[in-house]
C-alpha cells in the first residue's frame, strides 16, 4: 500500500469486465466531498454516489442491478478541482 496519499488517483474498477458486482477505488490527498457518477454510452447518469470520503484509498461497490443493462459504462470521480473518467464493462 502507498505511504504517500498526496495526489488524487482513480483506479480501474475490479473486476472488469464484471457480472454482478464491481468495486471502484480512488485516492484522495485529504478528506473531502466527492461525487462518483456512472453514465451509459449515451451519457445518461445511471448511478450517482455523493459523499464525504476519507484521506487515502476509498472504495465504492456497484452492482449490476443498479446499472440496469449490460454494456459499456463510464465512471467519473469529481472532488475539488480533480476529475477523472474510466470505462467499465458489464457482461450478462
């Protein structure tokens, strides 16, 4: 594990592709509000998680039921001036 949490980071979800459950992990350099939003390929937000997260590594879980359909999704983390986006794939 990291000794320094002095920068923002968004990791690839695990597992990916996934069937039932996946986890999104991100690092914050200090405790802060963050929004994790998941969009389908049309750009429609299918899930949004808002919260106050700890300094260091944070993990949120997403289930296939919450996304509603199989396919490619984008997930984005926004906190302060930081934004990063990655792609995840939900299989049947």
